[in-house]
C-alpha cells in the first residue's frame, strides 16, 4: 500500500537484510526500565512499537534485567558529571546488552530514538557506541497558529490544535507530533501565533493548553504560549498595560501563577511587542527591557522563561529596515533579566531566500540571543517549491561575526560558547499543519527534520542530515538516495536563482507568494517591493555602504571588508549592499543585466534538472510519494518560469536592454 507520509521518519519498516535482522533479534529480548517515570514509559513504548515493526516481535518491559544479557537496558546516572547537559545520552554495547544511559529521563528518550534511527538505517550493533549531547538548551518550535484554526504563513492545512474540542477531547495526533519532535531532540513548543490573541490567557484556554501540555510532557517537551502584551487591558480590564504600573505587574504575576496551577512545567512566554503594529512597552514610553523584565519577574518562582523577539522596524520609508533591530536592542544589552532570551531572526530583514546574518549576533554579549529560523516556506514557494533549508540554516550558523576575532561564528554566539550565555535557544517557525503528511510538500518534512537535528547539533552537515532523512523516510536504495540528495542540496540555490538572485530581496507583498517587484504602494510606506530592490534607470540594489544607509557599519571591520567593495563582494550578497549599474562587468565576465538574466533563466531551467533527478530516483521510491513530488515539481517548473518572466520584464523597463542571446525572451 501507498505511503501517505503520516509516519514521517518514524516508519520502522521491516529490516530487510537477514544478517542485520539476526543480529538485532539477539539484542532485543527484553527492555529494562527502572522505575515508572512517564518519559521512560514513552521510551519503552516507542521501542516496543519500533521493534515490533522492524523485527516483527513483541518485546517485554521488565524493571530489572536480573543479570540477563541480550536486552536493552535504560540506565539513569544521577549526579555524576554536572558539566554535561542532563539531556545527553550514550548508547553502547556493554556486558552483552545495549545500554542507553543518561542523567535524565529525557536523555534516555533521546538515546532510544537514536538507537531506533540506527536500526532503521540497518547499521551494525557490533561496536555500537553513540554519545551525544545537545549544544543548545531550549530547542523549540514556534507555531503561528490562531485560535480559529488558521495558521499564519502555514501551507499544510489548518492548525493541529483543535481548540474547539479541547480540553475534553485530546486528538491522538498530538502524541505523534510529540514523538516526531522528541525523536529530534526538540524540547519546547509554542502553541500559538506571535501575533497573539489575548484569549490564550483566559482560564478557558489555559485549561485547553493544559490538556495539550499533558501530552507533550510525556515526551520531554515543554509547552509555551505567545502573549498579547496589552492583555492586562483587553482581558484584565485594567486601565493600562504599562509594564511599570504595579497593577499591571500584579496582573501578570497572578496570570502566571494561574497557568502554573494547571501546567506545573509550563515553559514560558514568547513575545512579539512593538513590532508590525503589535502593542508593547513603547506604547507607554518604556523599553523592550522594561516589558521583558516585568514578565520575567512574574516567572521568578518558576522555571519558565521569557523569550522576547527582536523583530522590529519602523514604518519609515526613508530609514533602512536592515538597521532597526540593532538600533533598538544593542543599547539595551545588559539590561535584561537573566530569565529573558532575546530571539533574533537569522537575517536582518525577514526570512528571505538569502540574507546576510543579523548584525545583532555578537553585539549583545550580556544578553542571551536565541536563533529564530523559519521552517515554513513563507518566502520559499509555500508548499509547491522544493527547497531544502538546512543550507540556509547552516549558512547563517557558520557565518563569522569576528566579534572575538576569527572563528566567532553565529553558532558560537547562539550555543553560548562565545559569550557564556547561561540560557541558549534555537527556535524554528513550524511548517506543520493538519495535512495527512504534516507538511504539505512531502520534501518539506526534511526541513522540520533538519531544523530539529541542527538545534541539537549545529555541527551536522546539510548532506549528512539529508542522507539520514532520506534513508529513514524515502528510500535506502543507494542510487535513488544519491539523486535525491543532489536534488535537495542544490534546491535552495536554484530557488534563489529564479527568485531573488545576486542579493535581491522582497519582490513580493501581501501573501508573499507571487512576484510583484513593481509594487510601489503598500498598507505601510515601507511595505513596497521597490523599497527593497531599488531598481532605477542607473542600476539595481540597496546601497548599504557609507555612501548609502551604512548598515554595514553594524558589522565588525572584517565583515565589512567582505562586503564593502562592490568589486569584491561575493555575488550572493552583491545587491544586498550595493546599487550596481546595469552595465557593470561582474567577475563572471557578464554585466549585471546579463548576469541577472542568466540566473533567472538557468534557475528556472534547473527545475527540469530537479525533475530528472527525481525521475532517476523513481525505482527506489514508493509510487505514491513519487507521484506527489513529481506533480509538485511540475507546478514548481511553471511557477519558476512565472518568476523569471515577471522579473526580467520588469527589470527590462529600467535596464532597457535585450535579453542576451541564448535565452529565449519571455513571450
Ligand atoms: C513576517 C510574516 C508575518 C509575521 C512576522 C513576524 O513579516 O510575514 O506573518 O507575523 O514576520 O515574524 O512577526
């Protein structure tokens, strides 16, 4: 029967190689689970289910091995080495058993998933020795889900959370969601949109959230909520939401206490304030730190934290939005309560197909900065374009900020090793919905997977993650896997080429799907496409050097060095920092205009190459998955041509040059 994608990378298909299966059978005669901890129970259940499907056998759970061999033993090691994060684990062959050890139940669960991953890939047990611990402490998904079931920037159906049924009916799918996340090491989930409804602070909704949290808890996942900053006024009936007002502070304290009564392990709040029209402390002449610290105070008696977003910019057509977050937040460094983490988008604008890293990274040494990546493909073709995002995440994490000399990568800022942050965080804006296959496009599952794996270990490579995901999800046929890996690894560059080459950004408005580079009127003066690309009769691109906005000055000199000279700026970043003449010769030997045309045309044509790779993989694929992706690639091809033609025809009105020979002019 066909694969409907529901089981993600946890399919546990029957082990096909006889010798491997024989070895696995030898080491799976029992499971020893000490104690009755609910996360340990989840680990045992997962193993029983996994082994049942992989090996076709029923494995019993005991509370002691009684000196027997040939089983899987969970071993909690309390105390010992306090320098190691409690969630780390080891999976080893020891004394004739497979021993999964950790200082915490969470670690045992992660070790269990690691073992199951190992077995799904049919790797040998002989010499088994896996040791791993997370580099980042808070590894979260951010759901932009609304109480009415819609998802802001969601392309995989409606929300997974059925608020209208909760708390009485708890959809079994929540458990599968939790399993999928735990299998990657994700340990937090923010259930609702950052453009938050105050409704989530009502007793009615807290009870619903508690029912979801009860499921998450079993998989080591803490539940968080986005909050509406003006809730004391709109929900609490107070006259103000001023963070320095004693009544407002008391309201939040009580609210947080009320939440902890229902959800004793509540994770905390995520806050979008004074951003894109959302209320915030600045409405009362206060700072982001005043707002965040007020909420942090309410969390003092508990473990919860406050995640405060740095996604801010003013509706000013003459300012450079690129600079806004740095300008507002850097002066506040050192002013935030230790319970606050400031969450920063990877780039300075907004999840574009390619952005330079945000200049905030490295410039707030006294404030833990968390990473916010976007998994959902808001600017990456929704659910019809195949774009594997690990290279986007890695490109940012591997960027060198030079703040403490060479090697001061963004990853080292985020994992705390550079500035010694006590709390570290990586968040991904989720791409899940209630589609049967969770993500709409079957290949988009890989982006959820990649985010999770990188939030645990940012040193894994894009290729390693792709190969792993393909083996678990699509095929173990080597040839097929090679073609799909190639397709995935090139997909982002191909998308950039037909969509926003050479450092262009934001050629769309509104729903962020269709090309609208000509758009020069928006609901805000800065919400226009021309604001970003700056096409004119002379050239194209946003001058962010000293002769322009000088946003470059927000980076260290070594970074400025890479980008300040248009003759030396790598092409992927050229138009991010320079207004370049149409006839300027680039280092490819082509003029800007010719280079743009080359990118748009080869980018759109490369979708055909993706189609070929997919077809070559067909013999190793389930036919239903094959067909679904093949059809989506056809749509992608059509839409890539649409992007190409929209851009070329529009830019041609400024460049006033023909499309170079060899490329067919748009009809
Ligand atoms: C983008 C996105 C919005 C979202 C915002 C945010 O602008 O289009 O839908 O609310 O980012 O991250 O807050």
